């Protein structure tokens, strides 16, 4: 270094780290703990999926999707009636839950906001969101099955709708709250009433998020077993058009067949479990694809 040159300056002294050694150790321990927990969770989940694929693929035959469930101790058969029954029950549930959930979420985000009634609705919605599904099944059993004197697909659809409603309400409210207030102000400045602003502006802006909530609710109810045990039960044959009596469905079929002593029923249970798991996974992937443009705005 040239001491006579005023343009050459001495290097700045290095600052000592402000992080205490104890905090560094704690940070490393936490990182390792989180990594180990992630690895353990991935191993457990991977083992379940691997076992499900290995055992379930063996039962995937053409008859699985064309024939109804067989009787006790018989060979062959499929789960076509259970697949169709699950489609009918989930369709009833999501058709009933969607308008109720979207309208309730719209009220909380647009009209109620911080009112006492809105706070009460949010509190009840949170309770319903975390309520055990078996309690909902018992509620619908008391409300519909006992007065009607028989199990029915209608009762099963109502039970699934009650489970789906809080999911749609929460998602709809959250997505509508993300819409900038300037869009609402622009619609009001043009003279549009609040109902027109909601239907023409805010709903369109939050449409991807609302659809995502509906898809997530559909995935939520697609694998529910407990409420259907008290409402739709099961049936080894095709159901009638009025949906009265037991209605075949995948969740209850898997539950009953997996506990049976018949190898044929157990194989069908594994195949049904793989099918319903793949369906829920596909719905979750679709939900992420739908909500991605909403997040990038």
C-alpha cells in the first residue's frame, strides 16, 4: 500500500457477527429437526402410496368398471355401482353446497364484513369446518333417515353438502377480500348498484379462487365414509332412480370390503382405495392449476 497516495484507502475493518454462538447452534438444531421431520413424513407418505399402488393395481381389470360388487364369498365382480353411487352422492352434495357457500361467503366479504352477525357466522363456520364428520352423519340420520324410515342417497348428499359448505364459505370470503377496493369504487362511480358490482366485478375477479374452493370441497367430500354410514349406507346392486334405500358408494364399500375375510372383496377394496386416492389427487392438482393465475395477478 502506498502511504503517500491519498486515493488509496485502508481496507475497512470486518465487523464481528452480531449473532450469538448460542443462537447459531439453536438455528442449526431447528433446521436439522425440520429436515428430519420432513424426511420422516415423506417416507411415511411414500410408503402408504407405494403400498396402495402395489396392492391396488392388481385389482384394476376391465370388469372393475363394468360389473357391480359381488356377493360374499363369490369371485369376480367390480365396483361399477359403487363408482356411480359416489358420483351421484358427491354431485348432490356439491350442487347443494355451492350456492349456499358462495352466497354466504359473499355476504361475509361484501355486506357483513365486521358486523356482529358476520363474526358469529364466521365463528360457527369455523366450528363446522373442524367438526367430526361422524357427528354430521348422526345429525342427518336424526333429521332425515329416521323420519323417512330408510337410508337414502338424498340423506347422504345432504350430509356431504354440510361438510362442503364451510370450505366454500371460507375460500369465497378469502378470495373476495383479495379483490382491490378500487375495482368496487370504479363500479360504484359508474352508477352500478352493489349487487351489479358484486356479480360483474368482484365475482369475475375472484372467479379462479372461488372455483378452487369448490374443487377443494369436492375433494374433501369425495372420500368421506363416516357420514355415509349413517345416511346412504351401502348396497351390492344398482340403486333405484329415487335413491331410496341403501346406495352403493366407494368409501363405505372400501370400509366394509377391507374388513371382510374374503380375498376377492379385499382386492376390490384396495382397487377402490387407489381409485379414490387418485381422484382426490387429481382434483387437488386441478385446484392448484386453477388458482395459479389468481396468485400471479
